[in-house]
C-alpha cells in the first residue's frame, strides 16, 4: 500500500456542565471513557479484537483497578462527539476521557477551525467534569498537501497544549506509516485489522497509564 492508501485510514470512521467531579465508577474504580470513531469501534473486527477490548485485558493483567466504557461510533465526527459527550459524562462520571475523533471531519471537508472548536469544547467539558483527558492525534495523507497536513496535525497539538490535555501525536504510528502496511489493514485498505490493534494499544498505553494514578 502506498502512503496515500495508508493515510486514508486516518480519515474514515475512520458549555458548562453541572456534574459532580466524582470521576470514579460506582464500584470505586476509575472509569476510562473512550469517545471515538471506527478506529475504536471494532469496525470490521470480531468482538473483543479491537484495541479498546485489549485495553481492558491489559488493565486486568496488570492489576490496574479501572473500568472501560467504549462510546465510539463508526463514522463519528468531532461535532457528533461534542453533542454526545455531556450525557456520557453525566452517566459515567469518568476519571479519564480519551478523545479519538477528527479524521472524519477532514474526510467531509469540514473547516479545521470547527474541528479545533469541537475538540476544545470536549476537552473543557471533560476537565470541568473532573476527568483527565487524552487526545489521540491523526495525520493527513500527503495528497492533501504539506501545508494542510501540518495545519491538521497542529489542531490536536494546539488543543492539547491550550487545554492541558495529554496528547498522542499519531494514533496509528507503526501501522499506517510502515513502508508496506498492507498486512495491518483490512481488505478495504482503510481500517486496521486485528494484528494492528496491539500496536495501537501500545501507542496509547504509555500516555493513558499515568492518567489512572491517584491525583
């Protein structure tokens, strides 16, 4: 797969809140809320094969007392995540919110300013609810142009810096940027396959694990 095909995987599915800052699940264990698109929703995978399911297994294996709620929807945009987040925060009262959105905004040609505003609003809402935030960044294919790719990358960096959120610059590092990543994608050449999911988790884990420690 050439870089254009690889990077397509990054694009497809690819307000104050009155919330008590408990930020823990009902059983006392911190709760991790994943708000993402198809990259986190097990699109095209068997149940339990996605990186979020593997995260639950790792938490159990490493005896980290935490629970995971996967609120990802294939095809979702930052606008969709922003509209869904208030109810999710009220319902789950998470300790950590992982935001994995933005690729579909670019695919639909939405302004970068809109993506930035939505990510900012989501990050602030989660933080105001007592949660720590991890943003999973994306990258654009080179056919969009170097300037646009740099501006798109900067959206995630700027939001994370301004809102004091943790940032994974490239969620699909080691998957979409390989010399020949075809073995790590489904036949559509868009969505990572089951073999890619552990790599994706390994990218997330070093940034997520510290966020689960007591304040």
